[in-house]
C-alpha cells in the first residue's frame, strides 16, 4: 500500500516531507514517480490531470488538498468504492473570515477612494457607511460561510445567509433554496459568495440573479471562478448597477493579462489567496484519515462525488 501525491500548480515536495515525517512506515511517492500502480490505494491531489487516476486499479481514497473537490470531480471518473475527502481546517476558515472582513471594511470606509485621491494629490473628504447600517448577504453557509456570517453578525452587521438547505445561525437571517434567493438578496449592501462550486451552483453570479440586488451593491467573490459569469459582471459594473467587485477567483487562473478585470476601475483583483492551505495543519488531517483508512474506520470530511460537497 502506498500514498501518491499528484499536484498541479502546487509544490509537491513540502507535502511529501510532512507526510513522511508523520508516516515513516508508509511508502510516499510524487507523481509521476510510481513504482507500482497496483499498490496505490490512497491519492492526495490538487487539480489532477484529466483521467490520471484511471491508471490505479486498486485506488480506494482520493484526498483533496483543499476545501473544494470540483477540481477532482470534473476531471476524474467516479468509481464504485472510491471515497472522496476534503480538507476542513480551522486555519482556512479563520483566514477566509479575516479576508472577507478586510474586503468589506475597506469599502465601508472608502479606503480605495482615498488611495486614489492621494495619488492625485487631492484633499477630498467623502462619506462612509456604518456597520450597524449595513446589510450583508452571504451565499454559502457551510463550514466557512457559517462562521463568516456569524462573526459579521457579531460585529453588528445585518446579515442574511443563503444555502441549498435550511440552516440556523445565531444572529443571521437564513434562507434556503432557489425560491428564496431573491428574498435573501433584495436589500443587501454587500454580496459575499463563499459557496462550494457544484453543478447546481456553477454560474450563480449571473445577470439574472444579480438583478435581484438593488443598484449599488458591492460584490465579493471568494468562492470559485466558476460561480461568476464574467461577461455579466462586466456588463453590470459598466452600467453602474454594481458599485464594484472584489474578486479573488476567476474562470481562468492565472487571470489572463489581457482580461479587462485587471484595468477595470471598479474591480479589485487578488490571485486566489483569500484562504491558503497550510501544509502542516492539513497534513495532520491527511495522516488521520490515512490511519482511519488502514484501520477500517470511517473517514473524516467525506464528499459526495455527485453533489460535490
């Protein structure tokens, strides 16, 4: 039995070193260096090449190196008996909360506006919004989204949350199902997307749904690039229907240099860094799941191949 690490756009070596320290008894390889495909039962991966897992006939577990699994379910065939798991890390959750709060507060207090005035050498006082007078709609109330929504409410924001199934979160007005999406969005001042990318949530940030908002809302997308229809976003930004957008994720990553988001005056671009997987913390979860697998115990944080969450 061996563990195989398959990473695209990530450095595999730190993961291999962390796992070898904690699992000295295990054979750990980095793809494509595979001594015997028949021995590979446990794969740890990030954005694996299409169909790459087909060559391992005895595969039993596929472990995502992040909170999302769409990079696996969209490129690999589901196989009977193969379990899919993801990382659920308190560090990831808190990092996301801090990032979202920073994105909201800089807009609330007009900090980008004053940075522009400084570059122009202009002393131009403006207005600002108070926390208590601000409504935030949060799309996605899973492990990360529920903490973000709850903590925003704890600071005094008026918070609404939306998910596919009903949730209960202290201080948050929760909505569930597609029929309730418009009710969740209609009076928001900020829209924060933290949904998982699934076949049902793909493209949710499109013109139809964004028109549920009142004019002047600021969008923050820290979910996945596949959630946003980028042509629709540009249209609504150019029409001044959206006041602006803080985008950490994109349909194509890295974002192509010629993409209009780079130079759009109402868009802030960050390179998918809102919440980064910590090797040491995440590797401990991988080790725990591997030992559970060896002992025939239920795995932690399993995900449905079909539902993708």
